[in-house]
C-alpha cells in the first residue's frame, strides 16, 4: 500500500502522455513524408513535389469546400437545435426524459446512424415508401441523389443527428455550473419570456463552458471519414475520405500525396475552427446592445416552435433509421412502394451469423481492453486531484481534447508511417492504444463530474476513523461511485465499438471489427447484410449500457443509498 | 426510543464499546490548541489558544462565517487549500499537526450521520474499528470477535439485530446513534463535534445530547464542539468561547 500514493500521482502524467505523444508524434510522422522524406518508401530528399501533385488533383477545391461546409454547418445546426431545445424545455419533464435517453443515444456508433439514415432517406428508403404510391404518386423509386448529394446535405444530416446528443449532454452538465436555474428564474421574474430569458441570461454564461465540446464537434465533422463515406458525395468526396483513399492506394508512392493531404486536412480543420472563432466574436459584438436592450420577448413562440419541431424531427430521424435497419435485416422480398417487407425472414441473420463471430469477438476484446486502460487512467487522474488537493490545470483539459480536435486522419496516418519506418508489425496492440486515444477523453468527461462532486465529508469521515488514502480509495470512493464508473465504462466501450479509422489504419486493414465490416458493406449493394452489421454495432454498446444499469441494481439491491444518491 | 433510557450515564458499568475503546486511554489526554491561527488568502480569519481537559466539552460559538468549521478542518487535518493554518495541535505531549488526518485519532461527528450507503449498518461500525489489535488471532476468530463487538455496540444504542440492515432504512435518530457509535468504536483520543445536533428534531436533539455528552465524559475524551445553538452549550456544561467577526 506504500505504492498507492506514488502510483496515483503518476497516472495523470501517463494519461497526458498517452493523449499527447501519439498526436504530436503522428503529426511529425506525417510532416516528413509530406516533404518527401520517407526512406522506407525511397523518399530521401526534401521536396515540394508532392504538394504540387496534391494541388493539381482535380476537384481538390470541392473537397476542401465540402469538408469546411459540412463541419461548420453541422455544428451550427446542432448548436441551434440544442439551444432551442434547452431554452424551450428547461425545467420541464421532457428534459428529464431526454436526459435519461442521452447516454444510449450517444452510444449509437456514427456508422450505424449513417447507415440507418441512408436507408431511411434514400430514394427507395422507408421515408419515400411511406408516402408512395399515395400521396407522392411514385411507383418506382424517385430520381434524386441521396445519400451522396453533391452539396453534402446527407452528410450534414448524419452529423447533426450524432452531434445533437453530444452537445446536449455537455450542456446539461454545464448548466448547473453557470447557475442556469437562478439566472433563468431571475430573468423570468423581470418579465422576460422563457426563450428570451434563456438567450439573454443563461446562454452568455453557458457558451464559454461548452466551447471546447463545440470545437471538438467542428473538428470531428470537418474531418470525419466513415459518415462521409456512407452519406457524403463520392466524386469528389470530402478531403478526409480522399486522404483515406490515397492511403489505401496500391501505388505506395501515393502515400507522399496522402501525407500532404493529411496536413491540408489539419489546415482545413484549423480554418473551420478559426472561422467559427471569428463568428463568435461577431455574434458577441453584435449582440452586446441586444442583451441589455430590454426587449422582453423576441419571437419566442416561433423559436420555441422551431425548437420543438427540430427535436421532433431528430427523434423521428433516429427512430425511422432504427426501424429501417430492423426491417431491412428481416426483409426477404421488399419491392418498392411496399411500406413493409413481406414475408419477414431471419434469412439475413442466419446467413450473417458464421461471419459475425470474428468481428464480434475482435470488437468486444478491443473495446474491453481500451475501456479498461482508459478507466484505470481516468480514475487514477481523478484520484490524484484529491491527493494533490487541487483540480486539473487548464492546459491539462486542453490535452484531453487534443485527440478530439486534431483530425485523426492526420495523426493516425503519421503513426502508421512511423510504424512502417520503425518496422513494427501493425496489430491488435496498436489498435487498442489508438482506440484509447478516443475512449479516454470520453470516459474522463463522463466520470469527472461525479468523481469531483462526491461529498468531501465521506473522505473526512474515513480519514478520521483512521483509514489511509489507499483504504479510502478502495473501500469508500470506488464503491460509492460504482454507478458512474460503470456508466463511464459503457460510454467508453461504445466509443471504441464505433471507431473506424483507428482500426483500419493501425491494423493495416487486417483486423475486422463490426464497424469496419459495416462501413465496407455499406458501399456495396447488400442492404440486408449491411443492416445486420449496423444493428450488431448498435447491440453491443446497448448491451454495455444494459449491464451498467443492471449490475449495480442486482449486486447492491440492499444498498438503496448507492443506487439513489 | 425507550432503549435510550438504558443509556443514561452514571453508575452503569463500562459498556462493550467502551471496554474495547481502550484501557490505554484511561489516563486521559488533554487536547491542547497552541496559538492556532487560520488565514484566508493572507487575511487572518480566526485564532485560538486553549486547553481542553479530559472529559471536558469546550463549546465554540459564533455566527456563520467566523471560521468555526474551518478550525475543525484544520485540527482534523483537511484544511482546504484556500486557507492556511498555523499553530500546534497536541494530545498531551504528542504533536498531531504534522500527522496525516488518518493518524490523528480525532473522532469527528458531523451534522449529518454520513453512514456509508454501500455498507450495512454493521459494516459501518466495522469500518470504524481498528484492525491491529486482533492481528494475532486467526482470521475467523477475529471476525467473530468483531461481529460480537458490533452486535453488543448495536444493543447499547437500542438497535440490536440491525447489523445487516441497509442504513437508508433507518430513522434519523437511529442513524445519528450509529454514527456516534462508529466514532467511539474507532477509539478516538479526542472528539470534534461539528454542529452535531442541528439537523435533528427537538425531541431527538435532547436525547442525542445526553447520549453524546455522557459518553464523552465517561471515556474522558477532551471534546471541542462547534455550534450556534445556545442550548447545545448549556447541555455540554463546559466552558464556552464566543467567536465574533474579529476582522
């Protein structure tokens, strides 16, 4: 037990190293080849030639534009929906209900959501079947391009559906920190209509607290690969998808261009963040007089209606997607205008079963390992805050967001180059570590609030009864935090299950998980099999959340104080 | 609450909990607070220099914000980083100031009972009991002895047979008594009471006061009580220090 304190004190540093070194190393690993230096592939002089090749690529401007617009538009729409929802439904039952649904919603892997939306909104999808043949008059699937419309609308929809739950969760966690309830009540008592009160009294305090999550959303949306592969246009695709195509090009010399493009992706993401930042300044200076102008009501009804409508739409989209996936996985014969397949059969499931075994085990094992590692580091880092008696430094929180803000396609590809250069075999260990880069921040964000808010008097009671810090940790803090810890584990597991790019790149395509299989199936024509894989992708995290919910209720059923703190 | 009547002080032989709480303490320690001063961000908050005799209850009174609870935090060893404390805390000649909180053997009683929700009632009592005394015996007999002590301790506070209960199923008064017994079983050398009766309703408050003060006196524990209820001070019967907003 002598080791307890030193061990705990080193974990924050280990966590920082795990998060920052691969990102920094990966960027370095992509910088050198972009300038022509990669001895393993015969590049041994510095040159700008690969940049010239990149710039000459047809459609590059469209790729950059698509990435930028998808990133900014999806973040803006998501933020708007979340704020309208919070403004319209603050202090209502609907909010409590949504709060409970959030974690499972967050757990839906991006690829599964994208596949569901593609199946719902495609010309022969569930949505057009429901309005055909009456009232639309369509006997054959209508002729519109979706998914893959050239403006990236499908991509934006797919991103919004996943970003709204994330921003909502972060906002709900931030609301108490900015005394939202008191601010709202004060403004209401001064005669401000609910949404106006929210916008003028709460939002200015809330926004700074969710700025980092918003930046993470913009970065993710501008650089995401799997959603763009499923829902985005293909000629030209978004820049991140193009980078992945070049990486996988059989012509290995394309890796130099891919490196240059990966750096360009970093620049595009930074540009998106910069544009958003400028927008923030603009809104702040424009709204300054409006904040104190004294107007009590500004289109409250319309905005509240829009908020309700947008929320309803998001719920319908998600519900419809899920329904579509289930129906397709059970469809034997499903000609176009029919709203339901008939007959229903388990044929697709039976056919998929033998092939599912390997990806399912791989996904579960990688997920468990990455979650375990992240959980240990997170708990250690949070416990260290108690030992040192002060919280996390501001720069440490930035490090936490590093893998969420730097485009994964840029630094992961750099890591692959380093791996090649060092002659290391790609495989499960590299994949697990790469998953942890993305799992750790979410596990931390999920657990930190509960860990820090645990009543300090529990620790004081234990210490005054003669218990050492180690005993306090094992016998008091961990048992009291059983439920938040299991929830954080479920969140982490779901993040790992949803990872596409780290698995693909770090295993050199040799490991297949449910997500890599689902994404590659989605580009093929077999909707039934794709639906089966997408549903399995959903099922695994759902199982995790079910366990996180059920286990403590089973094991601690005689300790109602732990279950209902 | 008839069971509490059996707990009235005077003439009753030493109880199980008290016997296990140790003959080594029978000499009785004095708690000495030597030139204690607590600053908040460089500005002095409060200061105190006093001696509490074995079995004596010293009451600290004053409006909220004068640093009463901060003083207790300093004595017990968990002063928040926003404060700095100086001065020594002594038990007879032993300087506690340099010891970590868990080694100070100061029994702390809060206004909430703070029974651990993940442990049973008996588990909470066991949590407070020191381990080393029973190292020699085999694990099984140790466990039996501990169970016996716990059962006897529960009987003393009128909760016989409650060992396996979930603490959340107890009434407020029952929880307060378990919390007190948990502190006593940990064999403290002195007691720190942080408004221990303020959350109890009037009738329970009276019972808990006599229970706590009787124990403290009989065990010869020097006790520092922080409160803003004058009735607490009267019931304690010891010296009272009024803290004003000094600065």
